[in-house]
């Protein structure tokens, strides 16, 4: 009877042991999400946007490293904007997230799928402790249709709207032989990246020389910083060497409007250029001058002139050579200083002094990448004292945590002093060790002088 009565209790224990791994497996884990924000039919040559969100429980300790992946048959870009911070609750668990937007321009019709790119990051799986994590880019799929009437599904130009404007630096009808006319053409393409705008044709008529300058590419943004259109500005200088009437050709650009489903044409008118004869300088009649009297050739005077010119040329050559070397040296000095570890760390100090958390994030990220201390949290754990480690964790929680309660009480000045001490230890470690003195031991030549000035 005793053995039979203990059997139910034994079965309960076995079931509990079997369920224990299940409870551990369903603990909150980081995850990623990809969303196609462009709605409606997607056509070849049309720029679309994909939002990629990365979520972690608690908060990030180092931001996700979003890759610029390859997608066959498409051009992929990632605007150089800061990620958008997110907060979300999943099954009662608080998650912090960061969003990055990709701009993708498929070149041909067909089916596309995002590759399984890896996104690494650091986060607080346990508050106050750094855990390294990674997620895989979700396999988002989308279909691209060929432009109606297009040849072989080629992209052509697909945009919301395209307009072309042009200006001239002077009246084309009032030129003289030898004058130059500057033509500036600006193309505004809604929903299209500047690099995808076609190059306008700036041909010159026969007998006219044309010089085309490098284009200027830019973006049009809203007050919130969202990109709405691409801008391309081309400038050409036409030189007219003889009188006559010349016609500068019109500039036309065909494009497909996905909203209307029609192929439309943007155009800038040509120009009729009228070039008159060059002005003639009139002089007064005068009696013929008497024939010149030949004088004997002065060898001494001409020899002195030649020697003087030779000396001046030599001095100019030496001065140009010296100036060129000085310019190269100064450029190298400025470049070394700008790229030095000390300059990168000075930005960290400046952000702390200004109490600029956003600037501090960017400065710390740049310093850690430049010195190879990635992730930064690992460097903090190794070289910082306990108070600085705790202060850095509180600072990260105030920036990226689900709760922002400590945002206004973080002492960036104290955090900067702790980081300075940690940096001094790191510099001593990387320079081969030594006693801490007023002067640091010899460092890597790239960091030596700048590191001493900062400390």
C-alpha cells in the first residue's frame, strides 16, 4: 500500500521535470521584424522602402549593426539617418527596439526576397549585465511588375512626379561672338533617389563648344527629416566663336507614374541663341610712321635679361616645390589629428560637458569603432571601476530602456570622469604597461601625442 500511494507523487515530479525545459525555452528572446511600407503595385525602377525593427527585452547596451546587404537585380541603399527608438509589449514583456529604413530600387520585374543577413547587438538580458545577441533579417518577399509598354521588363524611370526647370545666366538673344552662355538644368523627382535620376542630354549645335560641369545631387526633406524627392542639377557652358543663329535642343525625360499607370514626359524648352559680330575697335587715321632706325644688337643687355629670367624661373620653381611639400605635410598633420584616438575621445568629453546624450552616443560609437573596442560594453567591463560600470548601465537604460525614469538624473560629468579613468588604464595596457605618471609611456604613433594632450 505504501508503494502504491507514492506512485501519483512520483508521476507529478516526472511531469514537472519534463515541463521545466519548456518554461526556459519560452523565455523572452530578441526578435526582428521587416515591413514593406510602400503600398500598391510595385513597378521596375520604382524606389520602395522597407522598415527593419530589432527588439530586445529590457534595453540595448550597444546598438544593432544593420548591414547594407546585396539583393540581386536591385539597388539597395540605407539613408545615413539615426535609427528610430521603439517600445513594445509582447505577451506582457517589455521590449526596446530600434528601426532602420532601407531604400530598394528593383531594376527588373520578378519576385524578390530579403537575404538572411545577420544583425548583431548587445543588450541587458539581465539588468546591469551585457549579453551579446544577434537576429536574422526576416525573409520579406515582394513582387515587382514590368512597366506597361516597357521593353523586356527594363526599369526605365518610375517616380511619383518629375519636373524639369532651366535657367540661363544671360539673354540668349543678345550675345556677341566670343561670348559664353551658362545653362542650368534642375530635375525634381518625387520618390526617386538622386543617383537614379537619368543624365540629361546637353548637346551643342554644330560650331559651338560645350563644357559640362559635374552634377550636384541632393535630397528634398520634410520638416521631420523624411526624404520626399531626389534633386539633380546639371550645368553646361556653351561658347560661341562666330556670329549666327543657333538652337539649343530641348531636354525631355519620359517616366512612368505608378499612381496614374501612365507614361508621362517632363520637358524643358530649347532656346534660340542669336550671336552678333564681335565689336570692332575703331582708330583715327594718322600719317605713316617713319621707318625705324636699326640699332646695333646689345649682347650684354640681352644676356643680362636672360640670366635674370633664368634666376626668376629657378626661384619660382623652388618656391612652388617648397609650397607643395609644405601643403602635403600640413594635410598629413591635419588628417592624423582628425583621425586620432584623442580627437575621437575629445568628442566624448565635449558631449558630456554639453550634457548631450545623443551626441555622446554617436561619439562613443565612433571612438569604440576607431580604436577597435567593439562592443563598447566589453571594454567597460574590462577597464572601468564598479561605479562607472553601474553609471554606464543606468545611462544606457535611460536612453534605450522601456522605462525613462532616470533620464533627467544621469550625471554625465561623473560618467565622463569614470570613462577618463578607464581610458587611462586602457592606454597603459595597450602601451605595454608602466607606472601611472604625469606623462604617459610611448604609445602607438597614431595616438601618442593626441592622447597625452587629452589626458
